[in-house]
C-alpha cells in the first residue's frame, strides 16, 4: 500500500455549512481517497484529502478517471 496524506484541500468558501462527499466510482480499482471522519465544513473551514493506492493486490495503470466532489448544504 502506498499512502499519501494531504494531497489536496477542500475549503468551504460559501456562507452555509456543507457536508462533503466524494464519488470515486469512476476511479481505477485500488485507488481510494481518505477523508477525515468529520466531513462537515462551516464557512471558512477546510479539510485535507489523502490518497491510498493498493499496489499489492491491484495493478494500477495510467489512465483517466473521474473523482466527483460534492458539497451539500
């Protein structure tokens, strides 16, 4: 396993508290995104997202995928 913390940051730049969700259904097998346990962000707050790649049981290849990040008030 290869784990990289704090790969990118999500910040609530709005005026309402939001719940962050990641849809990684279109991301390669063996690649997962790590969120903190609390994904609720008040205005001005942010969270860091890490990435884990399973290099032991999967064979990740170069290619395209889509990570959808949503914030719902």
